[in-house]
C-alpha cells in the first residue's frame, strides 16, 4: 500500500494506518493476525503493556523479513507504572518483551495520578534516543493543559476514542492548535452500537464499492487522524487497509458528520475510579 503519514513536530513520521492488537492475547491468534497485517502492507503496530502481547508482537517482528527500521512500533505505560523510576523500569521491560532497543512511539496510556513524573521520565528517554516520539492517550483538554504547563516537551500525539458518533471535535481543534496529532482508538466504534450498519455509511460505500468500515476509516484519514483498526479476521485485516484508492467528497464528509451524537462507547478519561 502506499500509505500516507503524519509528521510529528520533530520531523518523525507516523504511518496514518496502523494495526491495533488490543484483546489479541493468544500467541497463535496474534501471530496469524499480525503476519497477515504485515503481508498486506501494515507497517505500524499499536500495542501496550496491559494488552499482554508485547512478547508475541516481538516474536512476529523478529521472525519477519521486514527490517526493524521499516516498522513503526507504539507501546504504552500503564496506570500502575506511573512515576519517574517506575516509568523507566516499565519502559525497559517493554523493550525487553518486544526484543527491540527503541520504540517509535511511547504513550501514557491514561492520565492516572503522577502523569507529570511519568512524562519527565519519557522526556529523558526521548532525549536519550530510546523513543523517537512521545505522546499521551486518553487526555482531555484539561490534562493536556496541565501537562504542558509543568513539563518541557509538548505531547506529540494524543490517542483517544474517536468514531463518527464521537468525533471529538473540540479536542481535535485544541490539538490542532497545539500541533498535537490526533490518533483514533476504537476507530470503528469497537464493533459496537451497530455503527457499521448505519444506512448513510452503506449508501456512501456503495458509490465507491467500499464497505461501511472502509468509509469510516477513510473519514478518519481525511480528517487528518491516525487510525489503528483491529481485526483478527484475515479478510477484514485486508479490507481495513484498502482505503487509499478512493476519496470522500465534502458532501460525504458532511453526511457522516450527521452521525455525531457525542456518545462515548467506552471509559471516560475523567473516570476517577478507573484511574485510581
Ligand atoms: P476498533 O474500532 O478497531 O474495532 C475492532 C472491532 O471492530 C473488531 O473486533 C471487529 O469486531 C470489528 N471490525 C474490525 N474490522 C471490521 C470490518 N472491516 N468490518 C466489520 N467489523 C470490523 O476497536 P479497538 O480494537 O478497540 O481499537 C483499535 C485499537 O486501538 C486497539 O486494538 C488498540 O491497539 C487501541 N486502543 C487503545 C485504547 C487506549 O486506551 N489507548 C483503547 C482501546 C483500543
């Protein structure tokens, strides 16, 4: 695939399409899915310590013929590893499990207490060249403002729940003003709420010979958002990558905007119980 990319403010590029591996915990399942993804052209992999599959991702990467520098690997520091020393240790453990000596992107998974100290450790790891780009996930505007007020390097990306029913318009605009790239998790709405059966997505898809999932992913791409759809079904893995041979019109984009109900499908970043 000839994939477009987004450029962080330090010049490093992130492929706009990645492969998410949340909930793919079995070695064999991960092995099959990720190998299929690499075969059809994905070069960006999104994992996290808490997904419990970094070691399996590492095995696939090691056994593939793709040079490490041609891959873009993201992982994330989990809530109970927050703090300066804790983050450094968690990062090293992630590298060891992945069997690599650097990450392309490391994210604070959620804005749990002590994210400032966590960020300071990430700034150092970045300065030392062990991470090519650093960012956050599930940060609201108030978290971003607080982080930027107390640290040196601005986050380069924020990975947040985003889909047509929850486009995150306000946060999207705030991030644009601050040069923070928008990355969507749950880009397909996690297969929930019958999103992909919305007639408007089907109708638009029919014009281009594309599925509702492809229309949704293309909508993200045209908003300038990085997407990391997940699937373990080979045909869907290929389908989700076949989104660079058509374009939506302004009218299509406007029709998709009508699906906005400002509804989260998953946990709120302000859920204090979850963050504790
Ligand atoms: P997603 O929106 O990618 O949805 C995945 C589900 O959609 C699949 O399990 C399947 O049921 C369905 N699906 C996939 N392709 C389809 C297709 N072509 N047609 C019809 N249905 C299809 O949701 P996700 O996996 O939660 O999010 C993607 C990635 O984002 C994750 O794998 C993970 O890497 C990341 N993520 C991050 C966070 C975070 O807190 N930072 C949270 C959730 C997910």
